[in-house]
C-alpha cells in the first residue's frame, strides 16, 4: 500500500512539473507573439522573427517588449538581440 501511495505522489509531482513546463511554453509563445507584433509596427519593413525565436529567456523578451519604444533604430535593435541570443555554433 505504501508503494502505491508513493507511486501516486511521484505521478502527481511529474504531472505538476509537466504542467509548469507547458505553462512556461505558453507564456513564451504569448510574449513572442506580442513582441513580433510590436516590432512589426515599429519597424514595418524588417523581419526580426528569427532573432526573437533564438532568445530563450522569457524575462529578457518581456523587457525588450517594454523597452522597444526607446530603441532608436534597426541597428540598436539588432545589437539588443545579439546581446540576448545564445552564441550560435556553425
């Protein structure tokens, strides 16, 4: 009986972790979508979707969204993304 109870506890914890992970993924998708829209309005002729997709840090993406109106031009935005993106190994 103790084994069964322990198994149920382990299953619940695994389910919780799965739920948290799924929630983080959903939040990231929302932040990415909002940032893509905002960048598209600010810089309509540019496509920054690859740069946005490379950034894994949700907090950094949110901060970029909030700071977007203070970024003066395309080059400054590219520099911000370069600072956030993991170094690619080609």
